[in-house]
C-alpha cells in the first residue's frame, strides 16, 4: 500500500515508521518544514521515543518513508490516509479545530476514489460524521461511502513507548459505513502486529465497534475514567491526611480484591490526554457532574500541595526560596503539556515565594523560556516540592537541597529516610518529621 500519515508529531511519526516497517510506502505530511527536513535526513525531530531513531533511520534509508509539506500531493498518491493532527481545547473546554480543519481541507484537495481516510486524533463524539464527512465531501467533490470511506480509530499509546503500546492494546475503530470499517480493519491488520493477550476474551487485534461514534466515545471513556479515578484518589488523599491516615495503605488494601482499582493521588494530572479529554466529553455531555467534579478536584491539587508547604512553614511562603522539582508532566518525558508545574509555580508566586524550577531533562535556557529561574541541585533553598516523578529524583537526599527545612513529595518518589530532620510531607499521608 501507499499510505499518508498527516501530522508527524510524537504519535504520528512513530505511526508512520511502524507502517513503513511493516513493508509499505509511507508519505509523512507535516506543515513544519524543519520537521520534514529532519525526518528526510533519517533523524528524529524530538528525543525520548524508544526505538524511534533506529527504526526511522532504517525505513528512510530503505526508501519506505519520505516526508513532505504537500499534504494534498501525498494523499493523491495514497490508498489510505491516517490523520494525527492536534486538537486543542481552551480554558472553557471548547475544542479548537483550526489545525485539523486546515489539514482536512488539504486532504480533500488530494482525495481520490477508493481511499480510506482514518482519523486517530481524539475527538468529541459525532465529529467524524458531522464535521469531517461534509468537509471532505465539499473539498473533494466525492461522496463518502461510495467514492471514499471515512473511519475513526483512536490512538491509544503513550509517548515514550508507542511501538510497545501499538502491539499491546487492541486497535479500536468505527466507520461511517460497514464497507469503510471493513477496509480499515484490513488496513490495520496489514500495518500492525499484536501481542498475545489471553486476558482479553475477545483477543488482541483490530476491534470494529460498529460506528464512528462508539469508537470516539471509547477513547473519551477510557481517559475520562482515569481522570475521575484520580480525582477520587485525590479526595481520599486529602481526607486521609487530615485524619492521620496513610491513603497509600488504604488504596493497597482496597485494591487487594478484584473489584477495586483505585489510582494514586498526586500533585497534578498532566499531559495531552487525561486533563484534556474529559473536557471534550463535557463538551458533548455538559450534565456529567461526576466528570466535572473530578476535573475540578484534580485541577486544584497543585494549589493544595503548595498549601501543605505553606502550612508547614507557619502559614506563609513570603520570600521563601522554593524549588519545584520537575517541569515535565510525568517522569522520563520531556514534555510540559498541561504539566502541574504551571499551577504549582502560580500558587507559589501568589504566596510571595521566590520560585525556582529544576528538571534533569531541560537546560537552564529552556526553563528560562517559560519564565522560570532554573535551579541546580546543591544550591541553597528553603523548601522543595516534587512535581514530576523523574527516576533520578529517587536518589535525592538532604545534601542535594542544602538549607531546606520542608520537602513536599507530590509524587511519592522520594525516600523519606534520606531527609532526616526535615519536615517531610507526602500528598495523601499524615504530616511528620523525617
């Protein structure tokens, strides 16, 4: 097959490489000429994705992957088009389709008969049918279901482990027509390989959910579930800490039977998915009070964690030197999308603190671009707050934070025994001196 992947970001590029590794010719289309040039040189444009550099160099050298800024021309030369262009959500939970609309118009200009178009970007329910179908038909002059087919198939991978996740999880899809779903199923069966999953009654592989709407909702449901679960864990954590209870022991005990799957509390929920997709669900279902309450509870956690530090400092952080450990939204990933660092820094500044930020994955210059003063381990500081669970933080001790009298571990990643004599706080545990 000839395949076009539209959007060579942290999901789209590994997908394009996966398709090319499976023996097909892939056009990678992106509006960023620097990304296109870098990919065509066989170099990854962003670090941190396992195996990407080796696989990319292999398929580019073999001529199976070429990148271009001309989406329409790539689509015109393709049997299948996979769209992984970002969808943004504003502070009022309204989706901004600008980039996706533009990409869809480019696809329509190159669309020819007998092509299957598959959107993988997470969408509000109904978007494939009510937005992309008429836009593609109008721009191409073709009729969906007759001349071309339109399908939704959500990406279900995490950055850093995309290739492993593609094998591990079933590929969900839903078409606007039975024939479209059949063609998309055949497509994914040729470009993906799946691990054996005896735990799944249906077995691993491609799962047709019967409609685009069902596939759209499946992605929103699985991610919103996580946000709601974490929101519940955070509320349990706040209550437990206020009542002298270690919530981590409670969660371990609760999860020892098969009907409880409580997640862990923490300073923040970040990333491209978990903080965003519940908002897309709320856009469809504004009466979902459980979803809204969980989103509000999780959004409040950075300020709550800063409040723990303030309480331990006698009620005020004014003029305190406070370092936030971790700019990334999660450990091991160089990405700040919806990271808790923003709310944490804002709350500290509102309290009058002098804020510094440390992250082993970012240079001082990169941190400065966010408007933060960078911190080097070993510099004097009054208070430290762990925001990201980078693996290297597990080895920190009091000597790395000279002068600190308070440490707040927002991710339960530190060893409290390494901070003897300090006030050591963990979100979800009673306060105590280490």
